[in-house]
């Protein structure tokens, strides 16, 4: 029989050093390389990062909103306004999923919104009857009937906070008949902006409802359109102008 050669200690050390040098190259060869476009994360404008950043100064410190997957058109910005409404009016275009705060000079601040499911949306003219920061939420009887497993336990109301469906602020819509039961409010579900998922109310990113809340007093007129687009074309300004 042939003897199996056994390397000397010095030869063994040489082999191990050589293997150590080759190991990183072998491991690198096992890693699949993606094209730069696949590896790159969509770059977010720093203005928007700040706009939707954390708000530690709030009574309930508000975390930053992750906007990496948000369609950029739903981020707050100033646009041209071609409508007839007076400055200070809130115009809700449910078809396009936009809310406009009309300003002077043919301009408006535009916010992305989430709207009511089909059959639950409200339309008409109203005014802001009252405002609330970190509002208490009480589901309506119809909301409890539709989703008892989700809403019944809150029949007595839920205090304001990060888990409250109304989010950081709420603007309550009133008309000649009193409270319409529809609100403009924040959300615990930022993914829903641009969608039709709510119980009829209009939801905004928490950072956006805080901004809108700070700009409009009680009594401000509100127009909610349903089924028609307000504009076809808007020319946009730099977003930094509405921070």
C-alpha cells in the first residue's frame, strides 16, 4: 500500500496562509452582484425628509413617516390653483386624492389624502366647526355594525394618542344641519394615503394634518368634491416654499 504523505509543520503553515489569502476571493465569487439600479434606494429630497420627520415636541412624540414607498405626487407642495374658491378655502378633490388649501395669487398648498370607500364618501359644502389636537375618537353606530370586531370595544371612545385612528389632529366639518360626522384628520396608516379605504372621512399624513391645522381657523369654508376632477394640469413650485 502507498503511504499518504503528511506535510511537515512548516509546509502546513504555508498551505494555511495561502488558503487564508484565497478565502476572501472565493467568498466574493459566491456573492451575486446586482445592477446598480437594483441596489440603489430611491433618493428622497432632503426637504421632504425634514417635512415628514419626527416631531418629538408633540404631546405624544410623533415618529417620522416613512415616505420611501409613497408616490411623490402625494407629498405636500405648492401648486397653481385655477378654481373659483376664495383664499382660505379648503377644497377636497376625492377623485384625484388631493386636498387644496387655497392661497393668494392663484396658488394653493396641495396635500395627498386617503378617502372613503365607495358608498361611504360625503360631498358638499361645509365649514370647520371645531378643531382638536390629539383628538378623542368614538366610532359611530354604523362603523360598529360594519366592523364590530374592530370597533365595538371602542364604543365608549378612545383617548388621543399614537394608536388613535384620528391621528395627531382633527378638523370637524359642520354645515347648516350641524355636525356632518365627517372629519379631516391624521392617520395611523400612512400607506392608505392615495387610497380609498376609510369610513368616509378624509385622512392625511400626520405631519400634513398638523401643518393644515396650523393654517386654518374655525369657520374656514370646506368644499368636498366627489366624482369630478378639479384640475387636469398643475404646475408645481419648489416644495420648500410650504415648509
